[in-house]
C-alpha cells in the first residue's frame, strides 16, 4: 500500500486522479502531525508552506517522489532529494495566469489606493480627496524576469496602454520582439520605470537584485511590486526607502519569512500586502493539483513522468558509461552560460571520437542542464532539458563529426546569440579527467572545476607577470594558470583558478591593465 501524504492545502478535486491508484492511501496532514508516520510515506505533496528540508527527508526513508503543486521549489531541498534518489516534480504553468492577474490586481490597487479607501469607508469615513490615485495608462512598467508570468504581465500592461521595459539577461531579442517589449539593462529599467515588478525565481543572482543600490537609481515616487518570492526586493533596504519618502508605494504578496510577523514595512499606509495569494484561485489550484496528481499516479504505475525536475532517465549501466562525459557536458554548458553575455537562440553540439558510441542525447541534455543552471527556478535535468530550451526559444542541434582534434573524444558546443557566437570544446581523458581544450577561438587546457577567471588580453611581454603581481599584492593565491594564443603578439587568453571567488574590487584591480581586453569569472 502506497502512503501519499498531502501536507499542504491542495485542491481535493484535483487529487482525484490519485483515487484511481490501486493500493494507495491518501493522508491529509502536516508533516509534524504526531499521527503521521513519516517513515512509511512514499509520496509527499506540498505547496509553499511545508519546508522539505534534508532533516525532514532523513525521516522519510521510503519517500520516492515529492510533488510541488505550484512552481517555486525553493521550499524543497532538491539537491538533498536528488542525492537520495527522490524524484521532485512540480506544476510549472498551472498558476501562471492567476499569478499574473493577482500582480495586476495589486498594481491597480496600489495606484488607486483601493485597500486604504476600502478600510476608510468601512470605518464610516468618506474622504474622497485623501485617495487621489495615478493612472496606469502611459506609465512605464519595468518587468524584471520575463518568463511565463512576466510575459503574461507584459501582455496585460500593453492592453492598459502602458510602456513595457523588461530586464531578463536570458531573453533573446527575437522573443522580446515577439512579445512586443523593449529589452533593457537593469540600470535602464531602474532609471526609466514608474512601476517595477519582479518575476524571477529566488536564486543567488536574484536575491536582493532590487537593493539599496538599485533603489537609488529609481525615480522618486517609484512603485514596486513583488509577487514572486520574498527577498528578490531586499526588505530592509525597501523599508529604508519607504521611510525616506523616495518610494511612492509598494505591493507585496510574498515575504522573506512567511508569515512576516511584526514587519517594518507593514506600518506604512502606502505599502499594501496579501498573504502569498498569487496562485490562490480555484482554477490555478485545480490545475496544479490535477497536474501533480496525474504525475504521481503515472509514477506509481511505472510510467514516465514529464514534469520531473531531477529524474535520471537512464539505467544504471548506461549511466556509469556516460558519467564522465555527462559531467564535462554539464560543465561546458555552465561555462557557456557564464561567458555569453546576451540571449542565446541556438546551442549546437558536435560529438567526435569515442563519445559518439554513447547515447549523446543524454549528454546534450546534460549540457543544457549546465547552461540553464542558476537561470531558472527549476532544476533542469535530462528529463526537462529540451522542453525548457524549446520554451525559451533556444534551438538545440546535435552533430557527429570525424574530427576529434587529436583527442580520443571531443564535445564541442557553440552558443549563438544575436551579436556573437562562443565555442567551448571539452574532452575526457582516462585516468586524467575532464579538460576544456578550446575556448572562444583559442586552444587551451584546463580543469573545469572551482573558481576560474577567464581573461582575454593582448599577447605582450609582462602581462602574465602584472596579473600575478596585482593579485599577489592583494594576498590572492593563484592555484593554476593556463594560457593560449593564436599568434605571437596578437590576442591571447588566460584561465586562472583560485581557492575562492574574487571580489568585485579584486576583479576591478585587474581591469586597470591596458593589455586586458575582458575579464570573466567562471564558477563551476
Ligand atoms: N506569488 C505566488 O503565489 C507565485 C509566485 N511564483 C514565483 O514566480 C516566479 C516566476 O515564475 P515563472 O514566470 O513561472 O518562472 P519562469 O521560470 O518561467 O520565469 C523566470 C524568469 O526569470 C528570469 N531570470 C532568471 N534569473 C534572472 C536574473 N538574474 N535577472 C532577471 N531575470 C532572471 C529567467 O530567465 C526566466 O525568464 C517563480 O519562480 C516563483 O517563485 C510563481 C507562482 C505563484
Ligand atoms: O507556485 C508558486 O511558486 C507559488 O508561489 C505558489 O505558492 P502556493 O502554492 O500558493 O503556496
């Protein structure tokens, strides 16, 4: 008998597909309910409230699948689940419309003081002059994060006659044009917007993306919305800018800690809030519950699941053979995603040598998982890699070549954007390990691991010495250094490895050297 624990409020009608599952018991209780025998649970269904920590997973030795009835999996320790062989699935698009609509409702409420006016009338007041609002029409809306929800917001904003600027480093020009929005840098968006709304996942890159430094660049009277995840707008910095009168108004559906308790922002009249209601509609809840229930049922019936974010879809045998190439493919993708500074619309992989005997599509998917790492909330793996690329408008190509550039095997990946193309080649050498052997036109040879710095420079006497000197003066130890050039005195590159990542100031110190063309940290 499978025991399925539904730990958060998940739509009962949506769970009906599970009722057709023979030998299954559905238990609707919190994970800390004393009546729940965690050690017997096979499937765990949650929303955002239950924190699926490693400690919780340690108490659930039979757990095989975690289903998130919603998008964000930041409440689930996915690496810990993966390590334990637990499949994690979510419902990526079931609540997109509801969240976009809620954001829009918040924006309209904020600009027209609806919550404040509502309370006032309920208190038997009639203060028409106290609630003069601002039109949305003609205003510039800045959208940070142009994925499923951001795109739906943009569509609605345009119908309201708003101008839309978006910042999403992973948005291609083609997709921006298709959506009819203007792509801009974060600084341009900050400086030009009347209203800013964030729709990224919470990642190390997006945490505090709107902080004091960013708020300083916004227009006085700026309106800010966060209906994505608490922390994308830094709450302490925001409170400071509301207190000093710079911010015109704030709408929050999410908080760094939920519920927020006695929060400094709650005392301001121009801060309106909802208790994480973005996905709380009948439709969205039915959608997400049905999606995950169908998936859990498929899983227990031994059928493939389609919205898994961590399922290795290969047998152990094949997995072992493929493992070394799997890792280098992933690293190549991750290097490309950090080196290409514009939206990518094409990723083409060429396999040559002994690797062509293997199932290369797994490797292409591994490369994509490395490419998408840290860009989207969902852990992209071999199960969802191609779908994710397709959703993002990225064409993925695979070719076999006879030229392995003198190596036993070679995996070459070219990423193409509007303005540039960047190629990385890697190989796996038995008893030696993975090596990157070509980077953006230069032959080189380095281990794709740790904190790297890729420097493009002119091949002049003393450059390497100067770099060493500048870093040495700051007490920074260079662990390894590899160099490559096309011809004497021309363009050259170096790849350095460090024990820890360099700070912004340390990177800037190197930029002062005349011979240096560009500096790019790569963290693997
Ligand atoms: N309030 C609520 O109830 C809900 C909140 N959410 C939150 O909204 C988030 C977005 O959801 P979707 O649009 O479905 O996800 P998505 O994955 O389709 O879109 C996220 C977008 O953010 C972009 N992005 C990633 N890093 C970025 C960066 N550093 N700067 C700018 N853009 C960046 C990605 O390229 C992507 O286009 C979810 O991760 C979730 O946390 C989602 C549903 C309901
Ligand atoms: O889907 C998401 O990411 C959400 O934030 C919705 O959260 P909820 O399921 O309403 O707790």
